[in-house]
C-alpha cells in the first residue's frame, strides 16, 4: 500500500464520524483511531497518529435590551406523509463521497419520482479515487433522496427511500 493511499484513508476517516477503522489485506494492516492516540501499521512499519483537540475558548456576549418585539410567521410547504415502514432504504455500501451523476455536466441518475428496477444505477460513491456505481437492488419509485451531491457518506447510511411496486 502506498503512502498516498494511507493519507487518503486518514483524510476520509478524519472527515467521517467513525472513531476507529481497521483494514487488512495481503499482509498489510492499518488501524486508525480518532480522539485517541492510535497506531497506523503497514507491513512491519508503524506510524503514530493522533487527533488534535482544541481547548474550548470563552467568548464574551453582551446582551442589549429589546425595544420592540416583532412576530414573524414562516409558512413552509408540507411534505406528504409516507409510511416509512413501507419504504425500502438504499444504503451506502462503503464510506466515501456521494455523487448523483457520472460527471458534473451529466444529469442525475435518478430524481424523486424516478422508476427504478433492481439493476438501475442510482448514484456513485467515490472511495480512494475509485468511482463505484451503486445499484438499486430493489424495484419501485424514488420517494426521497436523503443526501446531497458531494456529501461524505458512511457505510450503511441510507441514501434513498424507495416505494416498492
């Protein structure tokens, strides 16, 4: 495993909410821990890794008297209530970056209301510079897209809600 690949893994783990990560392949073992001292070991080599936690800083806030109270009403559009137990969740099979299309100029693979079948590609998850096409593995209609384009996703994180046929 190359040092650049290790750095990319460290970057992905640092951006995620994972506290611990273990990877083993062909005699290479990498163990990362956040918020604690951890050891990264590759083959027979070891590297120290630790997260830096800054001390909280005190901020002085001055309150000023309110001379006039205004009431504001915000009207938002209500989403239709859908029984979530009847919906299938398409989840991320890995930690990576979620993309709705194959390139910035291309249209999204699916949108709310799109009809899909089991082998439909619904998105791409990029992990370590590899772009992995994610298939729906279910038939139905996309009801909701739960993540934004370019967002970091975790293993098992729901990406789409699908209403079955």
